[in-house]
């Protein structure tokens, strides 16, 4: 049942998705799980900024891997919301 597997795969929040973004004027790729991409879109919409702008903000304060920095930012953002 190939179609059934594909539809489950498409809605899997743990599925890793690689997307291209622009950070500091440079194109780079970021790999995040679907759940984190959805949260990134949500936070960007609340802040009324683009995903690229939000990632650039996260990038400015990071000390390690960008994907990890995004995950930690989103987690801390949720914790602060209560």
C-alpha cells in the first residue's frame, strides 16, 4: 500500500525536511522536523516577519549548529509562553 504509506509519511511531525533559507545574504539549507517547520511558521506569523528573518535573528545569537539553535529557540519560546 504505497499511497497509504506516503500519506502517513507526509503528515509525520518527526519527518526531517531540508529547506533552503537565506541568512546574512547567503543561501544555506536547514534540516528540521515538520513539527519545527510548522512552529517556525507560527512564530514568524505572530512576529509578522518572514521565516528567513526569524532564522537570521536566531543565527545572530547562536554558537553551534543552526538547526539545533532553531530547535532550542522554538522550545524556549514555547516554555516562556507557559
